[in-house]
């Protein structure tokens, strides 16, 4: 009865595991379908939306270069971290399985018992004297009884566990899959560059559109810079308490925080972090004592060598005007 209950419990848990495996396979199938749908969506948007994934020269991709641009490098690092996290999870399960195997192997080594028991040894010696038929029959029976012995062997081999270690082929399958994913991540930026070879006319249209868009932005550069200044000023005053505000409130006490990048000012226009030691002519600050904002040399020249944060015209810009015309980079 107990054996039947154990078998029923094992079959029940086996069905649960089979259901889990089925769900995992369904999720993998849906993930593969999502990859196909995403690739098709990217293909359609590339051919229909001329602004889609269209970047300026400072983010320009040299199709003949083997190096990655910063945006590609950041995406690769993000995906690599995700893959490594999944690999760590898989390694944890592999180590748990190996630990479970070692524990069961120790149990089998010390729990198995073999016992042999001999019984019924014949030590009698009976002689039958006679030459008749009955005497011959009795003599044969007595001879068999004289040599009778039995051996009883008992073992609990069927009761102890029989663990089996994971085959090496499974290790190659698990970690080989992750290595293939990493290789595909490294090759993904190069495969995206091949789109220009498949659609040269479309790429020419995108370049012309991007060039015209850049010319329009240059014509309204001052307005764009003012909008950017408004956004940066608002972000600065709405950011709340942080290391930078603490350093500005207590300059004598917390001046040492300037060694941290988060405790230094950024250019109001481009957002570059102020260096620890300012070089002469490279960074500029407002002549107003109460104005904390700084500018890099290039942005300072673009705005006409005057602080935009102190410009009274900025106060007249509405919330709608303060929105930048620049579209965020899309991947």
C-alpha cells in the first residue's frame, strides 16, 4: 500500500513538472514569434517612417568601421548584463543539481546492504545396505538429503536511490547557447548596417531628409538653445536635495564633494560634467554671483558669450515653447 502511494505521488509530481516544461516551451515559442514580429516591425518602420532610427553626424555610424558608436556599445553592454544574469541563474540550478547528485550518491554508498545466508547443510551419514529396487530408491533419496543446502541472498538495492549525473553534452548545450547569444549580440550592430546595402534608394532619401532637418535646426539654433536652457534650469531647481545642492549650500564644509561627478555642475546646454580642475578658457560661468550655472567653451561660443539662465527673455517662454523639437533617439 505504501509503495502504491509513493508511485502515485511521484506520478502526480511528474505531471506537474511536465506541465511546467510545457509552459516553458510555450513561452519560448512566443518569444521566438516576438523576435520575428519585432524584426518585421523594424523593417516596415524603416521603409515607411523617414525619421525612424535616423541619426545626426555626431551619432553617425561608419558602415566600414569595426568599432561601435556609444549608443551601440551601451545597448550591447545592457544585453550582455542580462545574458550574464540568466547564465548565473542557470549555473545556480546546475550546481544545485550536482549537489543533489553528490548527496544521493553518498546515501547510496552507505545505505546499500547485501546479505547472504546459508541454511540446511546436510551433515548426516546414512548407509543403506541392500541390493533391491526399493533399497536403490531409498539410497538415492538419502544421498540427496545428505548434500541438501540452501543460500538466501537479501539486498536493499532496489530501495536505495540511483542518482545519475548530468551528461557533459547538456553542459555544452546550456553554455553553448549563451555563447551563441553573446556572439549574436556582438554581430547585431553589423547586421543592422547591412540595411543600407539592401535599400540604397531609401537610404539616400533618409540622408536627404536628415540633412534638411539639420539645416532647419541650424536656422533656429538660438531658439533651440533657449528652450534647452529653460529645461535645464527647471530640472536643476526641481531635482530636490542631492550632493550638488548640499555642496552649493555648504561650500566651506562640503567642498571635498567636488571629487564626485554627481556633485559637480554640468553645462547648461550640452550637459557635460564640469571637470575637477577647470582649465583656462575651457569652462565659463556667469558673472552674476547668484547664478550657479556653467558652460563649456563650445556652448559658450554658440550662445554668444552670455548666460542664458540670467536672460529675462527666458521667463517669457511658455511651457509649450520650452519643449525641445529634438526627437529622442530611437533604437
